DNA sequence: GGTACTAGATGGTATAGACAACTTTGGGTC
DNA sequence: GACCCAAAGTTGTCTATACCATCTAGTACC
C-alpha cells in the first residue's frame, strides 16, 4: 500500500506541483485537510504534517478556522531578500525613476550562454535599465532573460512594472543563486552611474531558475556608499521561557 | 493537564535550554524518544514532532537506529554562511597564514559601544588580524568581543585557532546580522592589504548575539577581485517527481 | 583475535480517534 | 438593515498503537 516515497512527501509534492504550475494561483484556497484525507485515503495526521511543512517553507499560509491558502511572496524568505529596487528606494522616502537604455533580442555570446546552460547563439532578451533615487543614479541593471520562461518580456512597460516584479509574477521561482563582489568602475559604468572611473562599485550577480530552466541572469551595480546588502539570521526559535 | 504552551513546544524549549546552556555539549547524546516519553508523560508522536523540528532547525542530528545528538555546526545553515576564512583559503588549495596586528583590552568608544548596546567606556576585547592566501593579503579582520560572552578571548592562540572557531565553540550563537558593502581603501587599509589607496574593497560587517547579548562586532575587508560572497536559495523542496 | 550473526534499541512513518480554538456562515430577532 | 447567536467547517494539538528500516552491541563461532 505505502511505497517508498512517504505519503506526506507525495502529498507535499502534489500540492507544490499545483502551485508552481500555476493552476493554484497565490491567495487561492488549498483543499482542506479533510478533503485531502478522503481524496488520498490517508489519515489526517499525515495530511497535517505535509501541510504544516509547506507552511514552514512559506509556500502556503494557514489560519485556524479559515483554511489554507497559497502564499503570495514566495522567495523573499531567505536572507538577502530579492527585493525590488523600486520598493527599496520608495521605502527610503526617495523618488524612483528608471531610464531604459537597452531593450533588445540578442544572440547569446559564449560567456552569457554558459550562464544559461544553452548553446551559443540562442536568442535571449536583453535589457539595461538605470534606476535613480532622487535623480541620482543608484543601480544599473543589466539583465538577460530566457524567452522560454517569459515570452513577452520585451513588451512590458518598464516604467510601470520593473522586470523584477514581472518575473516574480510570471515565473514560479524555484532557485536563486547570488554572488556579491566589489569592483572598480569601468569607463562606461562610471559614466552611467555618474562616478569617477576606477571608483568602487558594489555588484550583485544573480541567476534565477524557473520550470527547471535558468530564467534570468542579471548584474546589478551600485556606487559604493550608496547601497549595501543586509541580512539577519536567527538560530532555532531560541527563546528559552 | 495540557496548558497553554503546547507540549511539543515545551519539550523543544527544554531541549534547547540544555543545549544553549552548555550542559549538553555538541555531539553529546540527547535522550531517546522513549526516554522522553516516560519522563514527560507525553506520547511518542509528540516527542517525535519536537525532535523533528529541532532537527529541521539544525540544532540536533538524528540517525535512525543510532539516536539523536547535539549538532556541532549551529549557525552555518543560512545562505552566506559564516565560514571560516581559514577553511575558505585551504579549500581553494592555498596556504593560509595569519598575522596578529592588535590584541588588546580597550574602553569602548561611543560608536563601538552603540553596536553592543553597552555604555561608552565598557571594556571590550579588540583584535586585528591579517589573513593571507599564498602570502597575498586577502582579509583584514577587525573584531570587538564582549568579555561577558568570551572571557578568555585574549588568551587564544590565534595561530592555531582563529577567532571565528573559538567563538563558535564557546558561545552558542543565537543571531547574526550582516551588511555587505563596497568602499574605497583608506591609506591604512591600502597599506595593510597591499593595494592602492582608493581602490575598491569588499567589506562585510557582522554582529553576533549570544546569551541575549551582542557577543561580537567584526569588520572583514577584502581587496576587490580576490573575494566574493555567494549563496543560493531553493524554494520549498521544489522537486516535482 | 577476528568474523558473522542476532537481538535490542532507536528513529521514520502511518493510522484512527478525540478534543480544543478559531473563523465563517447563515438564520433569527429586533 | 443591523445585530446577535448558534452551527458547521477548519486547523492545532494530543494520544495510543503499530509496523518498518537502520544502527549498535554483544554473542557465538571459527
């Protein structure tokens, strides 16, 4: 009757599949424990464990008496949140403006293609935006997007919805890879960010996965002193009453 | 019989207290589920839930057939791991050397005292170490330590055990706060790290908590191009079999 | 001394049932 | 319509039991 993958894991994956496929959109209702009990013929304790672990992972939210619902913000749980630069600027009380420098369809160069694990020459969307806070350049965003994961990426009105928001909405995020480093500004970057050539920049490189493909590869560059990445981590629950 | 805090939480906190107090050192054995069942008069399923959640949080490790044991590496679970620079260098296949520049007891200046939430003038340990990889400066480590949390900090043989290891071993880590930024090298930093003044540095600032106090405040500076922080994050389990 | 096996201990999962706490809903009353 | 209240639905917790998989220690054997 019960086979190698435990029942609670099978149920977890069943739920996850519906969520990441998109047929259970954010905020929609997940079947109640008793419904799942009768549908899958497993006990309620087992269903409860599966749902509780999904809630711990932040995929669903549960409310006693109300029900279980697909969570909206999926990937923003880990430290060094993938936060929208627009939200960042606005929450500082500054004015956010964005300038579109590039928006095109390109053939992947070897170095870029390798990031996507795709053959050289594959067509990719490419955008380059400059974000300003109170009219001062804050972030230069150079982004490549896999057309398979976001077919109408070039059609977005970047002035209304920045790429980050679009991708979060469209593609169910599976994995994120970060690298943060410091570098000296090249002449081109210095000109765009209004700093001296050779002055320090803070650069975040990020790859995201969706539907088991690399969905995007982006480089975010900030002038030193104007931005920093922060995060916190708590061990266990660590309250000792 | 059962009161407001659920039984499984009471048990979790009971175990956690023994671990953070230090009377159950790392790798020591935690009572088996059946022992806890008879000791606390609760059912095994409840004990199992408590222990499973502690294992998920990384506080203990469990092995079927063997038992449950206090985990050794407590805080290295979050992304942007708190990894020892020595391990980092050695795992790159380079030679690690460390030079002790400062090792002293100081009265906290206002800006430092504020980081510790302590009054100005409180005595703190201060150390400054320079780590080299294959004789090239890689990291300058400027560290303040709360004597309450690590009384014999100044007595360590930094050549054998770098501060990071000592602190991990001594103080049960409760919380970590990070900030990563880029900066231009001051003359002093440039000289120590063997770079040009004004050239880009990557700087990590970190505070750690232990026993409900700020235990340490450290600034780690790296020459640009020689180091970067990497991390990854997976949503849910996200395998969809 | 070394090796192979076995019995016991331990954690991993699952069940059926129960009660409690909480939310929503619908009906009844004013 | 506005309000109150009871009923139904949902999640949170807990129990007692069961069977299985794995590891350990001790024993018997060579």
